[in-house]
């Protein structure tokens, strides 16, 4: 990947008519209820319509999905024999991107097909779908079995590229890249833009333009930590949640067992809690997201799946039950709060044996977390 260049300032367009999109696509944006483009869309859409490779760095909630889907659909409308791929790390994100693609598609021919394996995967919307939204493993199966013609894939999007380029998917992504045509347009979408991600994506991108959010779009998150022994964490968490009962909160934990244990504890304390982890069936997962989004449950206890592509609205605070191993994971977690110009809180509980992990996060991100005292109600009662 050659050195990236910075994108120009946002264009002055006031609605989607101002972009060089096809007439059918502009009409579809009106039907979909899209009005004024977001700042990231004002920068990204014109550049992608010019055929440039790009790295879009933007937090969730800034309109980044439409910023690449509209150019993808325009590309497919103008090049009748071409196909496009949107590669995502999770089935949740595959479904989410596919649903938006269905909303924006100007014709039946361009309806997306979400492929991620398992019983929930639907049939192709057409005999020869041209827009595929896929997870890496399932996509590799389709390419190797020649059910999908790799040579026609001329527009590639790597959504949540930081995770796709991590160790979890790295080998599959390299195998996919080897099967794709050299002549193509590629877009990397990421919330973090870490040096590790850029280095890992070198083979995918050619002279990418870097597109970043304006200052007012950046997350406004106040970050802090609380030092606490491992055995006292459940009580400290409860005290934090009771201190601000009007705040919606996501509590991130490491494993499915941690989700179960903490959820049981908080429910015993009469708190309204939903739980979310990767082994939940789809109906239970949908119910948890619905309960949290509607306010029926003000607290969501979750593994990192909740930070990756799920359509959850504004969250007022994020609590890390322990520091995550990676700085990118930390950024994705706290990125659930402080969105759209609103302020948010992120608190990390840190046991003595976890201090090194937290210091590594601080060093990687160049931040110093404020140290908070143990919540007052807990201090008085214990």
C-alpha cells in the first residue's frame, strides 16, 4: 500500500442530488428518506465515485456504511458485467449492511446477498447476485468452489478492516486477496486506523486516500479507571450502575461464562439487564438488542460482539469489567458511547494483575486514564 494522502474538505452539497450518482440511485435515496449527507459522506462519496482507493476512518453512527454503498451501487449500475464484495467480520454486520443495501438498491438486479453460513443464511435474491456481503470464511468457500466468479469482483469493501486484518481473519483475507483481480477499487473502513491495520492492508490498497471525520464527529468520551480487587468487581459494577440509574450502559466482559455470571448477579440485585454473546440463538440475540434499544433493559452485559457492527443507538456509558488485550478492542468498546457530538463515559475496572494490560492500552493510544476512587456507596458499606 503506497503512502496514503489526505482527503479534501467536505463538499458543499446540501443533498444527495449534488453527487454524480445515477438518476435512479438519487431517486432511491429520496424514497429511502435520505436528506442531507453527513460530513463523512460529503468527503467519501465524491472520491469513491472517482474510482479512488480509500481508507475511511470514522466511528459508528457517522453514516460510513452509506458512504461506500452508494458509490458501490452506482458502480454496478454503470458497469453491467461487474460485481462487488463487501467483506465483514460478523454475521450481524453482514445482515445490517445487507438491509441498508436493500433500502438503497435502485433495482432488483442490485439487491445484496448476505452470506455468512449457518441456518439463517438466505437464498440469493437473484439468479446471479452482483453485490455480495460476506464473512471471510464463507466468502472463501464460495470463491474456491467457483460458485462466485472472482474475476468479476471489481469493487471491494473491507468493513471493520481493523478486525479483518487482525490475526483472527488474517490468513483467510490473504487467501481471498490472492483470488481477486488486480484491477479493482478497494475501500477499507475502520473505526481505529491503527498502524498495524494499515500495514496488514498493504496488499489490498493502492495509493489510498485517507478520509477522517471532522473534529465535531469524533467521539466525545471521558475515560477513567478504577483499581479494584478481582473479587470486588461485581459489587463495584453494581455501585457504578446504581450511581447513575438513568444512564444506559454496556458492560463488556471477556467470555460467555462471564456474561452469565455477571448477569445473574445484577439481576439478583433487581437491575434490568440484557445479555449478549456469540452463542445466543438469533431470536434470543434479537430480543436482547430490542430490550436494550427500547430501554426495557438499561444495562447490556456483552462480549465484544456487541462492539462490532450491531445496530445499537446512543449509549451513555461503557464499563469494561477488565482491560481488553488489544488497544483496538478498547477503542471499539468505548466507541459505543460519546457519538454524534454527545458526551459519553467509559470506565475500566482494573485488578492488580491487569495493570500491565491497561498501561499497554494507554501507551498504544497515547492517553492517560483518570483514576477514580471506589464508588461512595460501596466505600461506606464495605
